[in-house]
C-alpha cells in the first residue's frame, strides 16, 4: 500500500478533529443531569470541563447521590429529587440520563415529550421492544439523541477502524473481546445488615445484580465491546450461542458472574462473496487477566485495542503499510500506543504475532470526548450523532440475544 505514516495520521487526525469541533454559538447548552450515581458523576465531572455546556440542574432520588451531584455540578445547578419536576421547572435544552437500565425507556420517553435533546447511557433499553419503540419516538421527535458508547469517540478506536476500512489488516477473519475483572461487582450498603433499611438499600445500590433492574454483564460491559464489532463490521450478528452462570459469587445475586459468547457475522470478502466471521466474547468477575480489550484478526495483520493503548501486528511475509521512517534497532520492538508516549516491549514474546509497528495517537478522554461530540450536535441541530438511536437499537439487540441464548441453551437468531 502506497501510504506514508505522516499522511495517514494527518488525515485520521483531521477527520477526528472535524467530527468534534464545536461551532460558535451565542450561549452554551443548558443541561439537566438525571441520575448522579457512579456513572452520572463521571459524566458530570466531564461536563464541567466543557465551556459550551452549563449544568443547570441535577436530579437523583437517592439523597447521597444528589448531594454528590450538586457538589460536582456547582452552585448554579438546582437540585431535584423528581426528574419530571426538573423538566417542568427547569426546561433544559438537553438532558444526560444515567439511571438504572430498567428506567432508561421511561425517562428517555418523558424527556423527549418535554422537548429535550438526549444523551442516554448504554445499554439503550432494558428490552429490545422498548428500544424499537424509543427509535420510533426519536425519529418522530426531531431531537438530537446519542447513546453513551464512548469507544466511538475514542481516537484510538476511530483510527483503528479507519485502518480496517483502508484494508491495512486485510480481510477480517476473527474478532475476540473480553472484559475480565476480579471483584464481586457488589457495592457497600451504608447501614448495618440488621437494619430494616438494609434490604431496600441493598437492592437499590446493587441494582446491577438483580434481573428486575439489570441485564447483567452483557448490558453493563459487553455492550461496549460488541458495539466495536458492529461498528468495525458495519453489520450486526446473524446469531449467537452463549453460556453463563453464577459459579463464584453465591451471594444472592441473580445475574451471572461469568458469560461466554460466540457470535456469527455474515460479511463479504473483497470480491463480494459472502463469508462468516466468528466473534467471541467473555466477561469474568473472578479473574482480571487481559482486562478489557478487543482483538481484530485479518489476513494481513491484527489490531489489539484498549481504551488507552493499541497495537498493530503484521502477519509474517506481508507488508501492511510502508511507513516513511529510518531503520534502527527499535523497529524490531513492539510499540504500545499510550496517551502521549510510546512504551517499547521486547519483540521476542510476540514473535509469533508478526512484526508490530507504532501507532501515534493524541491524548484524550473518551467520556469527555463523547459529551463534546453530543453538545456539538445539539448546537448544530445535527441528529446524526456518533451513536444514534438506531445504532443503540442494534447494540441493544446484540447483547440481549446473548442473554436469551444463555437462558435457552441454544442458538438465538438476531431479531427482524
């Protein structure tokens, strides 16, 4: 391929910059934040660093979370325990929603009815049918809508996808992803276990562990990574076979503490012939080996991606790309992409993976970057966000059919 390292990076950088450049406007976007727990607070902190946004109100019906949210938002933000009251009294231009999954559809529907643009945390909805209905409502509302799948705003993933589309790793042959952690996923309850308030607070604070409120590991973690597959392939899976169980944390939880999935995607080769790509996914709560990462394997090379670093490995005997650079001893080493610096690794343990080369990337924060992009689209009245409602629907269906497969013990087709 006749492409220089400098030309590729300059073009990729220009694309990223153009997609997130904020347009000038007379006043910032007035925002309300609904849900100020762990993730909501992350979003709040990022919003306060964006000049083109002002947090006019925060809402949470759990007082400690509301107190934290108000602290992060600043003195200009009004506090509400009822989001409907906030919509009525504050009339925000846009809302950021970070409530438990089972409430996503109801809260987003009410915010659309109130005339708000919406940033909705992943997974878009608790059920596929709710997601379908929300797409219909968004389409008819004309509002700007974005789902919080932040890898789509991450410069590493955006550059990697451009490399895939440019054919730099050849024809895709496999996709592997995992999110492995070693913790119980359980949050502490601020009252003694013998307190009459403990059962209520425990389910409220640990809602992710109960099927009444949560879709488990696939919704909370797998949604990010299977969205990478959908995004890079420009497709959704055809079917999935999955398994999972509660094998380690027998503490009253109802969602699985480990899942393993095999998805099948129907793609086309460079000649237009159909073929199948298998995508495997696993999530563990009792072993953190390899953490959270995606691996895209192609006939000419492989991309290993995380939210803070990336590697491109060439297959032996292939020339993925010819960079304009001098030859020195460092060229035989693997180069890891990190925020602002390159970490060299010995090549010997990686020899079977082919010759790796460095990918330069700018420092960034994908949570902030996705909010910058959302605010940009709100200000320009552009509904084609980096992760719109239809994209959110495909992601929602992709992860929920894996749960259906675990429950049924059989292959599950992607819904019409």
